[in-house]
C-alpha cells in the first residue's frame, strides 16, 4: 500500500464515472481512484466523457483520506 501524504502522484486510467465535482477512474493496475476537481480549472478538449483515458497528477491529502485532488489532467488520444 502506498503511504498517504501530501505529495503529488501520477496515474493513467479510464474514466468510469463523472460528476460536477470529480470523477472515478480505474488504472491499469485495477486500482479505483476518485479524483476531485472541486475549485480546479480543468479544461479538457471536448470535455470529460466516460471511457476517456486520462493521465492525472493528483495530491493525496492526510486531512481527507480517499480524496485525491487533481493538479493536472491530460486526455490520452
């Protein structure tokens, strides 16, 4: 298991669910991550769609375990 701390991590995966405040993705290692986009200006070409493959940089916070806060999102074409 990865130690939880306030450092930046990266993952690539497929979007399985999306809301106004974030999305859930499954990585190639079959890990499920919830990525929060609240208060972030994340602009993706043609928006975010279920099934999109993304590369995400995110912060795991000690204050709210399980909440990963997006710092950068790139669509993989």
